[in-house]
């Protein structure tokens, strides 16, 4: 026996909305998603004329190869030489490759005592089950220290280029960012609600299990950064700026890098001076094992996640 | 192990740590930290130099694992001396450009500049000391990125264009360098320089993998040559040096490319072995392009109207000298190149700082027409510029003379390369004299009264302002800017108006004189250092 | 397995050439994204799971996102009506 | 020189061809975005080459399983570590290049570096 439902209440039910959407009579999301008009900011007539005239004049200068003899010769020569150089390079490289030891053999020169020791004693000496992690964070830690500073310095250059400092500039950046950009997109928000928590959890898992299996600070940090970017896209800057601003980034990345440098200075110093390190290696396979590697992975993860997120924000808006 | 032996490792870590530290400080404190760090590292390197020159070179392992398993740094007299010298030059460059930095860098981004400088210093130290090729690659990248930051921190369209060109060229170079390292790793199975050298000797004895070895050597040399702006790859250099802020131009021209050159010398001596290098054809390529750079760089400099750009083109020529010396592939050639690295670093930064002083006395413009008589208006800068020019031309008493002498001496007795080297030296000296003496005469000429010139604008100096309109808007703003600029085309700059710059200039002149008059111990030191490489 | 590797390697070359020849920038970037994905599969085949995770997260993920934001930034600014042909050639998207 | 040995190393040969493609893109493309794509292709080609050098057929990934620590059980871990470092470097460089592109476009409304240079020359006069 079916009960009669009043018309208004029926209209609010999901099934009715779904049916309406299916038949195409009504878009349930219409009016709930805010969207800027998709057109460029207005431009006064003279400005436009002047711009066009300038561009035409410039195009005529740049691409007028008929009259610009020098340029034509230079362009041709440049192209010919570049192509010749590339072909020469590839041929030379192929020759070198044909001379290299054959692919995939165990007795090649690269598989020497160094790799052997990493595999055979790595577990004992570093405590990491994942030999690659043990290698990059313990045996060859100096490279990795440099590498995380490459990321840091790249963020600094991006900040120099894209950060907008003044009030006026920031407003301009915000306006520019809102062009073509839907706000409160329901589909995206629902998807993000479902996806973001598992993505972040997965990233944390990759970081924490870096010494136990494939993964590590860098890949985990990138996954977390991607999760944050998705969250930002769905919910907008107002939400993310409550917990993540430029200040947070500066402080966390400074703390993480300082912690990394200090930890590595300690181990370099003790190593070079033949002092026994006091940090226990723990049982291989346990989560709290392999000495400093877990700490270092967390530091790298924090830096990388912040960096990826900062790249994205700087590209979009130029400040947060 | 003596405590002094920890100093190289400490200086690398200290400069590395000070990078992130400066990012959380404000501009003023970042500057203090930066100055302190450079000074402390310079002093530490001096102690290391004292320690090493008394004893043997030593290897310092980074971590608990020795030779082929862990990272290492290696310290000899040459490394310690280079570190000390680079710190001194960098400190002076930073001192000389304080006023320009304050004017040309946005207030909120001052501290980022010091981040760049600290990490640049760190990468230079690591390139000097490292004993591991892959570490060298990582720090080469840090060097590249921080140099790019130094170029574009003064935000104008020209610096962005220059930075983009610089990055493209550098990335080509790093790609080739990394590929070369990979090839070398594929045939030797090691990444540490000393182990690679052992393996290379074994391989050469058996005669296997000859092509791969040569290709690897070629890739690494060409990659590093591209990165240090050897002649046909120099297109980014004039803009990058000419339009960036003063400290940046001075540091870029005197230090950044020198780090790569030092790495290349290390690869020649400590990785492949100078014997194998001499037998390969790669050095001939470097030799030919070096000579081409010497001539073409000077020719472009003669045509140039802008003082800073002229000095930048002269850098192309000087890099040519260095590669010509390396192309000789003899110990004497390498010594001459290393000496020229020192002399060029001391002289070129002196010239840049002096040129800024001259421009300051000419209404901020460094165009040729405007600096007439500037030597009278800013006396110290005039004297400094003259000293730098004479040194570049190769006048006795100054450092440039010694390096030219060493180049000539290295060429004498070389089977095929003697004649081209000597001719190139002679031609390039004449060309150098043409454009440097032209400038010196110009700055000591009293300006004739030109009624026509009064109305013109004195060039687009001053702070390059960023604008966001179309091109029309850009040109409109630049015209407006030129109108706002004071019409004064010259004013007298007193000696103590900027004590830091004056001190930097005096120190640079002294450094030049020391290198010129007291060259014997330094040459002996370099020679000893190269012998220690073996 | 060898055949599979061959196919993937061939796909890499095709992707690289297509990315450099394609007229529209958006296409270039999407092709580059698939290039990265294939690269991460190759790394699984080469027994380097660490690299596969990293490449999938960075090469196919974050780098592509950065490229796309850049595209948006350089298109969001005023379109040129007068020189539509060049615009199409240069900008795509 | 024995070109027939190339067949032993066809994977490496593909990596080298990719390197060539990336290199020529970086050198020849006019469009900055495509130059950056070329840079990325070039970098990944080098990493592919390096990773191929570490592979040994029939062995497992370098994660210790069941306490087996014989060198014959696993592939060479060194190249993986180096490539991991390299990928970080290339993503930083890519971000830097892209932000330079944005700034250049914001000011000059073009992605062609030669055009920008010509414009700069004209502005300088």
C-alpha cells in the first residue's frame, strides 16, 4: 500500500530529482554552482587598437624574413647546425651503446662489490628492508641531502617569480584566478570528500613504510601534495588557508630541513671521526626501526608535500 | 683525526643550513647571517689550507661507510685554496652591491636573495671538495638554479628573458653531463672518482669499451663547457650579466662558471686521467672553441655600447682563454687556466663594481655616451676601473699579465698548438686593449658641451619597473619613467659616500696587486695541488 | 614479457614524437602524461617499484597539474582575435 | 665498431633515441612549453638508461623478502636510488621553468623567445 506524499515533498526527494535530471527537464545543480562569466576583462578601444598595432608591427619585424636578410640567414644556419648536432649526438650515443656491456646480465661491470655489499649487508648495517631507501638515506646520504635542498631552492625561485606582495597585486591575482574557474562545484566536492582522506592516508602510509617496502619520503610527499591540491580545487582557498598558509609552509619546511641537516651532520661527524653512533637500529621489519631513516623520510615527506602544494598555489594565485 | 679536518664538511653543512635559515628571517637579519657565514667559511678554509699544505691531502668520508660504499669529500691544497679565495671574492662582491640590492630587489624578497647566495656558496664548496660524480651532478643543479635566482631577482623583462635563455642552455648542459656520468658508470660500475680512475686504467689496459669511455668524456666536457658559456653557447651571458643586480653580475661572472671549470679539471685529472684525455680528440674541440671565443668575444665587446654588457662580452673572451689552456692538455696549461680562473675572478668582479660606481656618477646610466668624464666624478671607481682594464689587457704588475705569461709559457714547445695559441694570445690582447683603453680614455675625458643632447633622456637606467599592460603600456611607462628621472647626467660621488663599496674596491685592487706581484707562491701552490690530484 | 616491453618502448618513442609534433599545447601535455604513465609501467617491469610510485605521483600527477595550470594562466589573459591562426597554433586549449 | 651489437642493447638504444628527441625539442622548438616538455623527455630518457643498467633478468626488486640477503637474488639497487634523486631534480627544474614562462607571458603575451628578444631590442632603443 502506497502512501500519498504531498507534491512539494515529493519534488524534494532524490528520486524525483534524478528522474528530472534523466529526462533533461531540470538540472539539479543549476544555480548552486557559482561560475564567473567566461570572458576577458574589458579593454578600451584605443588600448586595443594600440595593442593590435604594436603586435602587427612587431610581427612584421620578427617574421619579415624577406627583408631581414641577416635574420633569415641566422635562422637557417641555426636550424641546420642544431639538426646536424642532434643527429651527430644520437649517432654517437648509439655507437656508445653498441659498445656497452649487454643488457640484463649479472656479470656486467655495474654489478660489482658495491651493489653486492648494499644487498648483502644493507639489512644489517642500515636496518632498512627496502635496500634502495637504505642506500639513498644512509650509504649515499650526502646526495639526498643535496637533493632535498634542490627542491627547497626551486620553491624559493618560484616564490621570487610568482609571489605577489602588495595589496593591489594580490587582489589582481585573486581576480585572475577566478576567471574560468567554477566555485562550489558539487560533483568535484562530493568526489573530493570521498577521495581526499584515502589519498592523504595512502601518502602517510607510503612515507612511514618507506624503509619496509617500496616508497619513501619523496613519493609519499608527492601523493600528499596531490591530495592537498585536490582538496584546494574542490573547496577553494578560504578553506585551505585556515590550516595552510605561507607562514606554515616556511616554518614546517625550515624545521624539516634543519632537522634533516642536523641528523645528517651528526651521522657524518660520528662516521668520519670513527665515533660509535648511539642511535639504535631496531629490529628490521618493525615500523620503529632502521635508525634515522624513518625520521629522515618524514622530514623529506613534509618538505615535498609543502613544496608541491606551494608550487600549485603560486602558479594559481601568487600568494596564500 | 685532527679537528681541523672536519672544517670542509662543516663549511658545506653550515652554508647548506644557512639557506633555509635565511628564508625564515627578514631581509636585514638574512644579510647579517649571510655575511657571517661567508666570513666564517673563509676563515675555516684558511685553517684547512694551513693544515693541508703542511701535510698530505686527505679523504673525509661522509657517513659510516668508507671508500666505494659511501660518499666522500677530498681535501688537498688546491681545493682549500680555491674555497678560501671564492669566499673572499664572494664577500667582497656582496659588500660592493649593498646599495644596488636595496634599490633593485623588492622589499619582501630580500631574504630570498640571501637564500640563493648561501646555497650558491654551498654548491661551489661541494663542487670543489666532492670526490663523487653523482654528488657533483646534484650540486651542479643547485648551482644552476641558484644562479638563475640571482639573475632574475631584479624583476624586469630583460632579466626574465636572460634567465630563461640561461636555464635552457644550462639544462642542455646538465643533461649531457648526467648522460656522460651514466655512461661512465655503466662501464666502470663506480661513482667515486678514485675508484673510477682505477677501473678506467684496467679498461684501457684491456682495450674494451673504448668508444663508450670517449663518448662519456666528450659528453661531460661538452656539457660543462656549455654550462660555463664557452663561445658558441654564450648567447645568454651578456643579458644575464648586463641587467642583473650588481652583486649578482659580479658573483655570476667571477664564481659560478668557475665552479664548473674546476669540476672539469677534476674530471680530467682525477676521473679519466690526463693521459687518456690527451690522447682523445675532445681537448682539441675545447681548444678550437676556446680560441674562437677569445676572438669573437672581444669583437662583440668592441661593438657594444653599454658598459656592463661590454664587460660581460669580455667574460666570454676570458672563458675562451681558460678553455684554450685546458685544451693544451698539459700540466702547464692546466696551471695557467687555474691561475686565470683566479685572476679573472678578482678582476672581473672589480670591473663590475667599478662600472657601477661610474654609472652612479653618471645619473645611473652606463651607456657609453653618458660615462664621459665619470672618472673625475667618482675618483676611486675611476682608478679601480683603470686597474681592472690594465689587468685584463695584460699590463705587468697586475694579475692578468701573469696569466698571459703562463699561457704563453705553456704553449711553448707544444707540438701542434704552439703557433695558434701564441697568435690568438697576441690578437686577443690587441683587441682587449682596443675596447678597454677606449673606455678608460672615455672616462677620463672632460665632456664637451653638446647642446643637442640636453633634451634626450639619459637611457633607461634606474629601477626597472614591472608593468602588466600590453606592449603599448610598457613603452608608455618607460617613456614616463624616463621623464620622471632627474635630468642630472652627472654628479660627484664622494669617496666615503658608500664605505662598503669603497672598501670592496680597495680590497679588489689589493687582491689584483697581490696576484700580480706575488705570483710565484700561488703558482707553486697550484702546481702542488695538481700533483696531489694524481 | 619481452614483447610487452618492446611494445611499451615503441609507445614511448611514438609519444615523444607526437608530443613534439602536435599543434595544440593541451594535446602535447596529455600525450606527455601518458608518456609518464607508460614510463611508470616500464619501471615496474624493470623491478624498481620505488621509481614506479614516484613517477606515477610526480611525472603523471603533479607535473601534469602544473603544466595544466600554466596553460590556464597563459590562456586566461586576453585572446587575440586579429591573429587567430597564430593563436591557435601557439596556444591550443 | 659493431652496429649489430645494438640488438643486444635495443632498450638502451631506445633510451638514447628518446634523449635525442628531447634534446632536439629543447634546442629547436620555438614554443617555451614545448621546450619544457622536451626537457622532461630528455631527463626521463637518461633515467630510463640508468635504470636499464641496473636491471638483471630473472631477479627480484631490491626489497628483502624472507630474510634472503644473497646478492644473486636481487637487482642492482644503485641506479634506482640515483634515478629517485634525479626525478626530484627534474620536477624542481620544471616548476622553475614553468613559472618563468608564466612571468614572460604575463609581460609579453607570447611564448616565442625570439619574438621576446626582438621586442626587447626595440624597447631598448
